[in-house]
C-alpha cells in the first residue's frame, strides 16, 4: 500500500479496504451484505475475512462457497439479527437530518462509521 496522506488512520483505512473486498466476496457467496455488517465482522475477525478473500482471489475459477465462507455467512447473519432493526431506524433518522447528503452510498458510509466498534482485539482503545 502506498503512503497514506497525513491524518488518515492506516488501520481504519485497512479495515475499510478489507470490508469493501468482503462485500465483493459476499456477492459471490450470494449473501449480499451491507458495509456496516462486513465492517463489524472485519473488526472482530479480520484474519478470517482476509484469508477467505485471498483464498477466493487465488481460486476464483474453482471457488465454492463452503468452509470458512459458510462461517462468514453465519457471522454476518448473527450481526444482522442483533443490530439490523437498530440500523433500519438509524437509516430512517439519518435521511431526515439536514445537511447530510441523501445519496445511499454516503448514508452507508456514515452508518458504517457510526457503528464501527471502538478499538479492536489487536490494539488497545484509543
């Protein structure tokens, strides 16, 4: 990865980058996900998600949605079950806040950052 501009947190950038790649993987698994879901999964189990992304990239033609991929789907389902209704309410609330751009992509990024867990298992809270 090239040098990031000053003020950009490298770990948050990496988590977002991995999450976006994870969204593509979820499309292959036929389990569409939202950015906030995959970001929470990356925060809690980054190595598993990255490993599965790399495995898919290396075996693209022969890839089958099994093994660890099944675990990703189960974990994403758990995240959605626990917090999906809260996110639905948050999405509705954000659509009424003056000054927040109303396009869906911006709203999804706002939700992802609002719901980003503080800290991670690999580093202390800041």
